[in-house]
């Protein structure tokens, strides 16, 4: 059985949503993002970074969220969540890497500013600074999504699962996507998939 190490409060949820969408059986091995379990020698033997998620599928041990998503789509996708030709595959990598390289860090910073806020509240200056970096890149995405339903190949792919998850983080810091209607429409479509709801069954794991 496929095993995912991580938690619902981590990027492991992106992997889990893709597993649900592919209708694969899997087990969640709860590893809190911080804390002794993720730092244990046993866990570091699987993932030397000590971060989550990690995927174990038979003899394969894999970490880095997007590598895991690409593997799952290629191995089990059967034309689901992947694209058909090399040019469209390059397009999928382009959008995935654009989100990862340009938006993921500031989007995470916005979410963590709220999640890790002390009693006197989140640091709005930190949120605003990170939001301005995110915003710099949104017009490109907005323009693309005005003409395309999804990031690559005009179909739902793993790039959408990753991208929509990352772009959902600023919302937790109050970011408003109203000026970006195509992004807002895409976020609603991808984050509203039944697969996203299905992962909540691990809530009381
Ligand atoms: N690029 C990595 C990032 C992994 C990552 O930073 N995971 C977070 C949870 S979502 C984590 O484990 N943080 C704990 C730490 O930084 O020690 C991936 O996508 O897998």
C-alpha cells in the first residue's frame, strides 16, 4: 500500500488529494511538520531533509511534493492528471516551476505569519511585503487562466493541485482574489473538487 508521511496541515495534503483523485488506496502516516517525529533518525532515513511529505510506494521512497505528484500522475494517471505530448508536458513543468519558484515562498510567508502569530496578532507588515511579491506574478497567471481552464493542456493536471494549494495560502492571510477573477474561478474549481474534501477523513487520524 502507498504510504504518505505528513499531515493535513502540510503539503502532504496536496499529495493526498491527488491520490484521492486517482482513486488509489493509501495510508497516511502522521508526521507533524515540526517536532521529534519528523526529526527522528527513522524518519530521516526516509527523508534526510526532515521535512514532509514523503511518499513510499513499494521500494520507491520519494520526497519533494512536485516530484511525488509527477511520479503519481505518470505511474497511475492513465491519461488522468497528466498531459499527452512533450510540448504540453514542458508547459506543465513551466507553470509548476513558475508557481514554485516565484510564488510559493511569499505565499507561505503570508500563511505562516497568520498561523504562527503570537497573541498580539499577525505582523501585517510581513504579510503586506510578501503579498506584494505574490501580486507581482498574479497578472501573468490571470492572463493565462482567462484563456485556459487549467494550467496546462486545457485539462486538470497535478500542476493544478499544486498551484491551487499554493495560491490558497494567501487567502488565510486575508488576501482577496476579486481583482483576479480567472484565478478565483480556477481556485474554486480545483479546491472544490470532491478529492479535496475526501482527505478530511484523516482529520482524526
Ligand atoms: N519543497 C518541499 C518543501 C517541504 C516543506 O517545507 N515541508 C514543510 C511542511 S509543508 C516542513 O516539513 N517544514 C518543517 C521544517 O521546515 O522543518 C516540498 O515541496 O516537499
